[in-house]
């Protein structure tokens, strides 16, 4: 099933994407509420999806599927080609940082270049959305802890990222976590470790890889994080970016106003945003 958050007639609600239409779920509350009660709601939503009666997808505004995740974590240096272009060794332990809730952005909204900054960059990423979650989740049990997957772009302000050892601030600017366009549920997608992932800037392919090349796979990521914290419904994990970032090009190619950044992952869809200078 493909589940989205959308706005129509000034009201934001959750929906089921069926072909080129969206069917209201009828669930009161947000995507997190839906995820939390998924086991009970799933049969009813499957019936709704099969019955039709949706509105054209083109007639609604798609929001980030999870508009206010409780936690957003992202792993760094998790594709071999990205590690190589960064001039660093393969980490012996997983390298994690957080992104602020206020960095979440709708899948087709503009992406802000903050006033006074000049080095925004793109990072195409598979995003895993936690379902029932839990703590001390073994890698073997991790697939059952994930609700679904979507496309993400870990937009990064490189000057701020590398000014200090801790990356979180440079990763957390407003609008710098576009996600979507919807969540493909884990039972529909299956194993997420064989998906083509690509990023384009103004139609030029900058990144092209496969999620099978993750250094630490999604199951290992869930196991590692859940040692220290309880993963909760709707938490979002950015699972790493492949090589091809603008900062590693020669000369470096940072994003500028008017650039259009498109991120796509096989079977999950695509998100796209135009870079806009902040007023």
C-alpha cells in the first residue's frame, strides 16, 4: 500500500495512493496515529483502496508523509563510493547524526538556501519509517519493526557541517529534509536492499547507485540505534547516500537558486524541489 499525507480544500489528512488517485483513509489524526494503529486499521484501509472513489492525485498537495517525526536520524559514510570521495576510511562503527523536526519538507516544495550561506548540497537517501519499533531490536527482527519506506534528500549546508566535528547543525536547516512522495509499506516493498537510487540536478545525473551497496544495511541500522533508544512509530531513518555529491566534484558544484533537484528510488517514486534563496 502507498500511504500519503495530503492537503485539499485547506484540510490536511492521510490518504491511500491508488494509481493516479488518492483515497481518504478516514483516520482521525496524523500519519503517526495511523502507523501506531496499523494492525487494526489495515483491513479497513485495504477495503477502502479497493473500492475506489478517490480524487485525482494531481488535484491535491502532497505533504511530507510524516510531517513531524518524533526522531529523525541519519547515518553518514554508508556507501563505499561516498566514503572514497570523502577521503575517509570505512567507519568501524556506525556514524549517526540528527536532523531537526523543522527540517522536514514536502516532496515538491522549494528548498531554502539560508541567508548568508553558499554551500548547500544534495544527498539522495532511502528513508525507513519506523512502525511499532521498540528497543533492543535484533537485526533479524528489524524488518518487522519498519512500517515502510520513502524517498529522502539529506540536504546539507557543507560550510556549517564541516566547521565543527558535530554535523547536526549543518544538516538541520529549515526545509533540508524533503521526504515522500508517499510511504510504500514494508509488506508491499519487501527487502529494501536492491533498489536503484539516483539524484539529478537540472536533469544531469549526479548520483546513481543501489541500496544493495549500503555498508551497514537497514536491519543493522535499526539494531544499532535501538540499543540506546526506543524507536517509535513514525521515526525516520535516513539510511545513507552514495557517491556523487557536489562537494566531491572538481570543481565543487554546490546548489544555487533556480537549481532543480530530483531524487528517485526504484519502486518508491521521486521527489523534486527547486532551490530558492531565503528572503
